[in-house]
C-alpha cells in the first residue's frame, strides 16, 4: 500500500492513456475525470479498474482539476494528464517520499515531445519545465484560471526532482494541426488571464510579445538547440500571444453578427 491516489484528466485520450495507466499501476487508486470522450478512452479506463467520474467539457482541463482532487481518498496525490507517463526511476522516488514524508509537495521535471521530437530548449526542456505534480492531500488547490491554476499551501515543504531519468514524459503535440487548434481554443480563455493584460494598445502589445517570444524563447531559452522546430515554436507562441491580443480587442463574433442582422433590417 503506497497510500497514493493518481488523478488523470481525459478527453478523447485513447492514444496514450494505456501507457499512462501502465506507468501508475502501482498506486492504490486511479481516478479518471473524463469530459465526455467519444473514443475508446472510457473502455481503456475500465480495463484498468479506474474510478471514473464525468465533468462538463468546457474546452480545457483546468476547471476539472479541483473536482478531481475531491475524489481522491488517499494521503498522497499524483496529478497527471492522459498524455503523461511516469518513468520507472521517478516512481521509486515518489514512493520513497510517501513513506519518509520528507516533503509535502514535489515539483517534477518534464521531458516534452513536440511532433515526435524531445525538446532540448524552447522553454520545454526537462530543466526548464518543472511542475508540482506529487503532493500531500490538502496542500495544493486548483482554480479554473488557465495556465495559473495551481495554488500551493504556504506551509508546504517543497522539494524538486530534476533529472532526465526521473521525469514525466509528456507527449504535448503530435501534429501541427493539433498545435494550431489548441492555440485557437486556449486563447479564448487566455484573454481573461490575471498575469497578462491583453487589453488596450494592441499594436504595442503584439510587438512586445513578438519580440519577447522570439528573443526569449528562441535565444534565451535555447530554442535554437531544437533547430527549425524551435524557431517554429517561438513563432507559434508569438502568434498565440498576438491572437489573444486580437481576441481581447476586436468585437466579439456575436456582436458582429448582431450588427450584420441590424444592417439587414434597415
């Protein structure tokens, strides 16, 4: 008994879910929070005897995370997405911490794969991407704020595991289509971010974010080590920011449609 719950958020996750579940087969309970998948996700989850709960699909996973924590009954929680896999040596470290109670929250390095290639820089190398994914129940809360949903207790003892062989494998994007589609979906919510103000002075903000992503991500974050993919990702993230600025400052689609209808009535 490890006294560990693993909570996994899913939506049409059949591609990597079996590998993900195999990598956490050692925990005491696996909680699946599914956003009404229409592929084989639930069939695979049932084969692994997961506890399955449904959550409204709002377009991104963050609102379901808090709901998922409520379903975990064990002392420790391992929080994963369905395209993430625990490496064997990381498993041993997590079990050891659960027994020894050294830390309340552990930040873990991620090995990120874009279009089948593991990134060496671009802000996504295993040394650059470190997230709190293993924690004692009650020491982390989730909010619905996109890209800023993790709230760690001030009393938490925080440790880190930053090691290439003790990381979480993350298969971020398999195709350019998937990457662009996610940019479009996530910028619908990004405009409400509390960390970045996308409203007003759109020309200056687009120029600022373009330079920030190109210089910061491609040069300072060593995106050049990833070759043309690193350059593409820097440009892609610049487009992500520019799209958020545009969506924050242009009329909403329903306003445009209503204006068109009013024009037709004249």
